[in-house]
């Protein structure tokens, strides 16, 4: 376990080193061509004019967050657009319809129809093409707010070429981009693996739901930072995708925990998890029925998630782990989830600090969740590795025990117990079969005259001859000291004489190569179809009688 943790720790550090290297050495060439427009704005907020404002300080001037119905106009003079080949304005809109003017010309507008009809408008990162001008231009952005607390703090717009702005945005969120994309791809691949090996084993089902949780987290990260549109066209639904992905984390976490120690079979946990999982689905349903917008229900979801966090900490990490009721691999998975939950708590604290204007979210609060998710991925890999190692160890132990219980120690063939179990199984069907009774000749004389070691060699040699004679067909067992039985089914019954001849030839060859022991066997066989409503014992007795007739015949020949 210690080595696995060390290797995964080295892998995690290597991942961070690669990211840092990429961040500093793969910076876009035209990154400096993007101009961030933070200062020099004239802001009109519900008729009140604020001149020469830095957008990062606008909240302090206004004194409050925005409310539904607010109209905000941001105007900046003397913007040089002549430097750019295809000048573009990039700005963040939050729950707002908007218009953008360049000089007196309307450069772009969006969500006006939704604003008029009261439909839901989410958060978007907008790119608006501006007319190329060789003189200083005036840019004006008008925001029509549709939700309370839409703008706690304001992100400064930026101008540049379209491709430069796109690369600028990706580069600034490279860590989120890489982590989100990795979680989605890893989650899908790991889900396919877990689904392929799905069984009643709790660990594999736990891995499957954990994989789906990674997909949800990856989509949430990408949509939260407005990066989903790089992959698919969301048509203004990126915020809904963000909240749906977030709201799926709690039900998937319940399922992941539920597969641990089969908690889902516990009635108390089942009721608890069903109630906790219904809440996110209900909140999503309320949004799409138009009763309440999904962002307004975030507090309810956070409370639901907090209850889950407390349950995980008390029930799993304290109570069950202390009582040694969960395995190492399950404990590792639970620790990873608790780490993610703790990161969520930190993120939520900074979210409400920003919402109430105390301070803007710092980069740590934004990055702590992706880092925790990566830790959880490494925990899952460690969990999976531990589970596989333990499974192999258990399988080897079970195989060894099964071999001791059902295998003859001297020949490696099935023993009498295995033979009786096999016969009981095939006797339940109506299928025909052939029983071959095999008895060694002269074993007692060899034991008496040459010793039991030579007698054991005789038995062992006959076991090898039986394996060669039967090949890969039929069932062979040693049922007593010098007694063996073979069972043929299906088309192999037609080869019974061929198998017996091959066995005798093999024994003759052994006699020629090692004449110290004379190896021979008396053989007789019988078919089930020779009897009406006969049990396996009657078929065996008939084969045994025919074997003794063969033994008498062989004894007569030798005399």
C-alpha cells in the first residue's frame, strides 16, 4: 500500500510539473496583443452616473449587488481598434440580455427576446465582432439584468483579434480546461471498464458510479468557466448544463457510498439516500417547468450536499472505519470523496463572501475543487489497484482451497468428492452420458514387493496416461486406491473406444521406456441410455461389472 501511495504521489507531482511547464512555455505568441479594458469606464446604473470607473472597484461605488430589472450601461471612449485584423470584444454576461455599440453602430445583441418574454437567461462568455476603425472608438455595453445578485463583482471586457481572444481565454483557464477534459474522458473510459466487469462485487459497482461522478464534475468545471462551448454549441444553455452537472454529483455520490458495504441494502440508508437524491432531480424539474430558475435553488442543493458530507464523515470515516467494517480500497474511496466535499465547503464559503460583497473569490477557492477532483481520481486508481490486488489474492486462495478440497493429491485429477458432485449435476438433466470404470492391475503386488513409493509412481503414471488418453474431452477422477472413473458426454461418447485404445497405447509406451513397473488397466464402460429411468449409480455398477470381466480376461491372458 505504501509503495502504491508513493507512486501515485509521484504521478500527481509529475502532472503538476507538466502543467507548470506547459503554462510557462506554451504561452500563446499573441497573448500580449489582447487588451483588458478595466479602467476608464463611465457607468450608468439605474440612472445614476459613475465616471472614470475601474470595473473591479464598481461594487464598492454602487454599494450593493444587482437586482432583477436593473439596467447597467458601460461606456468607454478612446479604444484603439485599428491594431487588430478582426477586432472583437470579449465580455462576460450574467443572467442578462445585452446590446453592444461601437460608436453609433449596433455591433451585436443577444437574449432580447428572452428578456421580453421572461425566459431564463444564463451566464455566457460573449464574442462580438467590432467594425475595424483607424480612429479611436467608443464602446458601449448595455446589460438588462434578469436575476438578483447577477453581478456581485464585474469582469473587465477585453478587445483583440478573435483567435487571440479565444487562445487568451483558454490559456487563462488552462488548468480548469485540462482537468475538466481529463475528468470527462477518464470518467467515460473508466465507466466502460467498470461496466464491462460489473458484478455483485460492491467495489466494481462503486467504481462505476464514481466514474459517472467524474464525468459530471468535468462538465461542471468546464461549463462553470464557460468552456463547454469550445466542444459543443450550447445555444445559451451553458448555465443550465452547469447546474444540472453539479446537481448530479450528490445522487452519484450517494450511489458510490451505497455500493460500499452494500449500504443500499440498509433500509435507513436507502430512505436517506432516496430523499437526498430526489431533491436535486426535483430542483431540476422545477426549473424546466418554469416555477423557479435553477440558480435560485442553489442554497437548497448546498444544504442537501452538506447533509451528505456530515453523513459520510460520521457514518463512513468515523463509525464504520473505526469498527473495521470497510475494506482498505473502500476507505481510500471514501477519503477521496471527503476531500472533494471539504473543497466544496471552502468554495461555498468564498462564494457567499463574494455574493455579500465582502471579498471577491480568490484563485485558491476556484482551483481547490479541480485539485481535489484530481486527488479523488488518484484515490480511485489506488482503490482499484488495491481491489484488484486483493481480488487476485482471494482468487488464488479460493483456487488453492478448492484444489485441496476436490483434487487428488497424487495425480492432480478430481477426487471422489468432486466426482460425486459432478455426477449429481449431470444426473439432473436428461442428457445421455458414458461412465468408464478403470481399475489398475497389480498395484497390490507392486506395493508389497517394490514398496509404496513405486506403487505411488504407478498411480501417478496412470494419471498422466489418462490425461493423455482423454485429451481435452470428458471428466476424469480417481475414486479410490487403484480405481479411476471417466465420464464422456455429447459427441465425445462416440470416441470411447478410441480413447481406451489411446490410453492402452500410452501405458504400453511407458512400460517400454521404464520396465521396472508393468502398467495396465482393466476397463469397462456403460451408457445411460442402456437403462430406463436409471440413476448414475446403476450406470456405474454396469460399467464396473464390465471392467471386472475385462480384468478376468486380461488375467487369463497373462497366465
